[in-house]
């Protein structure tokens, strides 16, 4: 499909199959993460004395360009266990702009009086340890296994974890999270968990766009387009609402009699009031 600024091709019924295949490469575990990193880990959610009801993993984009997160995963393993266990990863969606945080909510504990997290960007069900464990971030095509998830984009071990970058972060508690340092918070990256992170009160942050689903309800054209050339809804049927701005017949024939089969259908544009600030087509 050829993308044009402010336009996406849609089937007139209001649904479209977005068919651009993602092209992303995983970085070696030894390389510094140039853009998306794990910026905060908290496993005390819902425990006695906890600030928040849910465990969470927070990401940060320390790079200069938006990153499409469709197909990326956050992965969890116990302090001495291996990555790859059933139910121990959460698939991400949407995108993260430079300087943004992306919040992945996980399981809750029994302390229902604890505060809810800010609106998460993704939701999983992993019951994380409040003291010692490992978390890995993986790009599409990387299947986490072993104690370090070879091919990971980022790895954080805390407490007595047997997988980490250089050395683990100190053990956590019900009232402390592992927080990546720097100004803004999350920018420090030297591939050493013990110095890149410090423990402190959890301070979860999210993109503010909310939990993203391509297949639930009507979503904005900007959300379908995402932050770059690869749509976060690639290969899925989506329902959007917009202003019809053009039409090609089923052959994709233009007024000049040129054939562009990939353009066949109705073209729709999001109303000005719903445009986002991202310069990518919408």
C-alpha cells in the first residue's frame, strides 16, 4: 500500500486490512540500546504497604525518532529461572515517541487500597517478584530463552538475579522500584544495571494515549498509521472514522487511466480536530 500524507486507503465499509509487514532488527545484547530501554521495574504491586496495586514495567525512548512497538515483547523470569515460561511475556502495540514513557501493567496483589497506575499502554498478567527477578525487552523475531534472553534489546536484573547487564540492581521492596537514572529519567545507558539504575519510590509514567487495541471499537486514523512506515495494525482488520476525500474503482484506475490496484477503494482523512502532533502520515 502506498501511503500519502494525511491519508490511508480504506474499504468503504469502514474497515481496512493493514498489510505493511514490519521490518525491524534486534540488537545484540552487548550493544547499548540506542532508543527504547527498560526505564523502571516494580514488582511490589498490591503487596502490604505498596504504593500501587499493580506490578509494572516501564519503557522509555531515549532516541531521536519514534519507534513502532508492534510485535515487541517484555519478558519476565524469576531470579534463578529461565526466560520463555508460559504466560511470562506481554506483547506490545502502538508506538513510543522520543522522550516518552510507555507503561506495561502487570498482575495485582491483595492490597486493593493501593493506588491504580496511570492509564497503561499495554496490560499483562505477570505476577512479578517484589525483591529479585529479571526483565528483558525483545524486538520482533527474538524469542527469549535462557537466563539472559540472547538477542534482547535491553535486560534488567535486580536482587539475586542470575541474568543482568554487568551487575544487577540492588534488591527491591514493596515500596521501591528499580529506576533508570539520567535527566530526563531513563536516559542513562552504559549496559551496567547496577549503575544505570537506582532504587527508589515507584514513579510510573505512560504515553497518555491509553491501552491500544487495533481490533476493539473505532480507532483513529493516526493510530492506524502509527509513528512510521510500518503500521502497528499490520495484517489486522480495523474500524476507523473519517472524512471521505477520494475514491478509486475496484481496478484502482485513476482519472488519467493509470492503474494503481493497491489504491482501490475509498480514501479517508481524519478530521483536523483529531490530528496528532506526529508528522508521519495520518
